[in-house]
C-alpha cells in the first residue's frame, strides 16, 4: 500500500500552537465508521456517547523534561539532547543535534557540569547511547536542567509546562505526551465514572516512533521503533469483565490502542497482565481484537498515526473527515481538537 494514499493538504495556520484555557472546551468530531457520517460537538459532550458498562482506557505515562542543552567538553560546541528511553541504569537512548560530531567517547556537559554524559554507542537516525554522570538523584537533576520536549511543529513557548501533561499522568518515562488524554479534566472523568463508565489505565512510554517520519514508499516496508508498555493484572481483569458483560472498550489515544492490541493479539482477544516492548504497526487491513472505539487527535499527513485511525474507520472515511476538519477550521495535532471513532455514534 502506497504511503501517498494517506496524504492531505493542511494549512499551516490550523496547527495548534498553544492549548486552550479549558482542556475540555476543545472541539470534538464524531465519526461513525459504519456510514462515514460526521457530527460536530464540544469535547465535554464525549460523556453522551459513552454508556454504563463501557470502559475508557487512558495512558498514564508522564512526560520527562527530556530535552537538554549542553556543550561538548572538548570544544565547547553546543549540543541538544532528547532522552528517548532508559536502557539500563544511567544509560539512555537519545537523539542528538548535531549528531555527526558526537562519536564514541565524546563527553558532554550540561548545567556547567552538574550533569555530564559520555557517548558509549552510535545508533541510526542520529541516535546515541549516552551514559550520564551526576551526583544525587537523576530525575531531580533532570527536573532542574531539562525542558519539556514539545513536538517540532510547535514553535511557541509553553507558559505552563503541566499543559503538556495529562491530569492523570503518573508513570514517568515518555519523550512525548499521549495527546488525546490532554482533553480530559478531573471533573469530566468524575462525571464519566458517575455515569457508570469504567476507567482503566495502561502505560506506554512514547519514544522515537513519535518523532520518526515514514520514509519509505510502501507502508509495509516501514519499521516501528519499540516502546515500553505495561498492563496490570487489575486492568486486564476489568477489561475482560467489560467484554464479557457486553460493554465497549474505548481507547484514549493511539498509544493506548497499540498497547491493548499488542496484548490482545497475543491472547486470542483476551487480556492478561503483561509488560515489555511493542513495535506493533497498525494500518488498513489490520483486524482489531481489543478496542471498539477510539478518541484521538488529528494527525500528520502520511503518518503511522493516520494509518492507524484509517485501519479502524476506513481510509476514505478518515480522509473525508479530515477534509471536513480543514473546512470547519478544526485545530490539528498535539494541542488541537479531538475525534471520536465509534460505531453507532450517528444513531445514539
């Protein structure tokens, strides 16, 4: 399947640069994949599309202040480092700018030497394995020196760093936020629970895959980067109970979806306690085994995320919905508006 089949025209001014004051005031496009019908709502109305006995699944990963600015000790040349994932102990997989000048053995310094790092391995795509050297607790040092790693298409400074965290963020380890979850407030989640909808949490730490474009012509040739996930015993039991009771599993975000589908694919559609690394790539032709619906943001042209939602709703339905989103001036990407893909939503 050609990657160009997932291209569309997006005016640059529709790329949201800052979050709205009220998280739940974003717009919500509701797409029924059965007939392609589209409805326009406010995100706070998401509760009207959920039924008692359904289960909303959220990714509770927490974004690290993973962008560091430092210098090469030998030359004083400036370098930018993005932490992607912890390999073991103080060793991390990172992206560097400029990467070519950082070789094995190169020493880097951050915050006038408060934090240092040694390059111990050169990797593909500008990646480097770094071993960090510091006094005290690494995450405390990172909080002191690091910055929130906003996506490259966001050019404005974020005044409140917490707005790039979900209100339920708990398990630190992500290089990027699970942005579909940014729309939820504690009050909205409470109302959803009061309606009789279950809320479950999984963890997937977002890594290199978020920053890596599809550079091949054929979708099937693209290789996803592995990301760490965890699904607890309690969540697995709840999800199985929901399915047995006829409830729907509505995933919040592509990260939650990839976690659920990874686990269900290994267990004939059932859920069990699991953790590990997933490189699952979902594109049209994939048969979903875990989820019944998806809440997601509007994604980049020709991205793996756009391919995932196309697998769930149909490529033509998605591209038609995106065309309407452009016409209706929806806000795109991380701080943008949301979409709900749910069968039967047009006849609720």
